[in-house]
C-alpha cells in the first residue's frame, strides 16, 4: 500500500478528520432512516445485516415487514425458518437470512435475549463480522470501535490516497489500522453514521460529488485526479457460466417445489427440481435431454401419474457475484391420478398459486413461477414465451 507522500499534511488531516466528519454529518448526513434514532440493538442489528451489499432503498420495505412480523429478537428466534426465508425472499444473499435466524436463537439461548455490548463478543455471533459488530456496538452502546465496510474503504482510499485493492489482506490490515486511529473519543454514533453517509451519498463509486465533501481540499484522490481509480479495482477474472435445467412439474393446479440444501446458493429456499447430474452445456443434445427430463420428472411425480408432455420455456439468466447462471425451464405436465398433497414431505411440496405467493423462492425461480397463472378450476395457463 502506498499513501500520500506528504506525511505532514496527512497527519494534520488525521488530527481533524473526526471533528470535521461529525460536523458534516450533523448538517448534511442522513437522519430519517427507519433504523436511526434508536438504541435498540435488535433493530440496529437487523438493519446492518440487511444493508450488507444491499442499497438502502431496497432494504427499507423489507426492514418494515420484518419488524411487523418479528418485533423483537425472541419473536424472530422462535419463528420457523421457512417464515424467515419467505419474508427475506427477493433480498438476495440468502445466507444472511439463515444466519439472521440462527443469530437470534443464539442471542436468546446464550445471552438472555440481549445483544452483547462488546464488539468482540458480537463478532462471534452467526453472520456478524468485525465491521458489523462495531457498527452495532457503536450505535447501541457508544462502543469505541471502527467500521470498515465498502463505503468506508472507498472514503479512506480516496481521502488518504491509499493504493491497492482494499480486499487484499495487507491493504485491508493497514486500512483497519487507519480506521481505528481516526476514531474520536466521543460522539461515536454520529462519527460512525458520518462515515457511512459520506461513502453512500457524496463519495460514491461512479460520480463522487467532491465539491460538497468536507475533505475536498485535502483529498489525495481529488488533488491528483484519481477519483475514478481509487480505490483500486479488484483484479478481473473471467466469470464462469453455468447451465441448469429446471423442471416445472405441473399436476392440475399445483407445481412441485424442492427445498434447497442449507448450504450453497439459495440455501433453505424452495426452488424447482433440477436435472441431476446437470447438462452443463450451452446446446445439449435435445433428444437425450428430453429423455432424461422425462425420466427425472416421472420419478418425482410417480405417485401422481405419467408424464404427458415436456415443453421448453423461455430461459432466464441470473448474475451472481462469482458466476453467471443460465436457467433453462421445462414445463412437464403429469396426468393426475393421485392427489398432489399426498406427495408432500419436508423437502417437497406441491403448491398452488397461493402457496407459491407465500413461499420463500429465489428471485429467478419466482419469475418462472409467476409466469404460470394457476386457477382454482384446476387448469394452468402459461405466460412465459416458449
């Protein structure tokens, strides 16, 4: 990591950094977010988990619905995991929801329903890392602890001229040291909120509003014209692509869903059955694929009737952080000789329109499911193009 060569200027900036940031936050920062103006560690924790890698505007409606359904940590802890996952559906990064539920249970069982005030203890709870623990402790308990999320890394890299990818271990260690050295002795909630606000509002990724920044005259990136190149981007890698065939197995007015394993993508959510092993190719052999799909669907729906037809639906592409997923859905129609509900178990469920609406589904799977218009009469209409 290479910092500004003017150590005297950098030292003077560090000495006044917290005071200037707190003054800026008081006048220009955000003060009306739903999770602000509270010392309730439960509400603060809930917002911090939801805000991980997710924009404020996206989080706000989810935050409100969660508090309405789970007003305190005890209510969340005793809720079935399916209820938590269903309410989280669409917010993404579903391991957060599983950890959220598990964390609530640990807080109730091991901490008497009260979140610890010590940041190091908080960081041992499921889903809470060092930076999130510091934010909870600062906002709820005035703890003297530094945060270092993506917004803060961007501010520090630009203002102090820090080079190197912030996710690299060496750079991150030095950023932690800098973040801790800048902490004030008082007004920790205002300072912490100011760091978040500055990175989220003025010092954004694309078009930083440098003229409004309290550090405009001292910012190394602005002075050297490197606002767009600091922080240093992560070295690019070719994004792998995966192709997955999913089965929309329909029996009358219901569609078959499978629960995903707790680990991996979409862990714990309900999804459509996948062809296993996958045909991981852009253009698989159509005749062989149809034969495999028919065999797999017949095995899953054996109690209900024979496979009547297998038709391709319009595919979907979903981009994750580390790979691109191409979903190829197939509409499989069964002859209905048994009752779909008789085939339900812990990992399989035949759901009608109301059941689909209430279930926790990954976003791309919900798009496929919503394209099926299920009717009480027992018929189903398909609105996805083939």
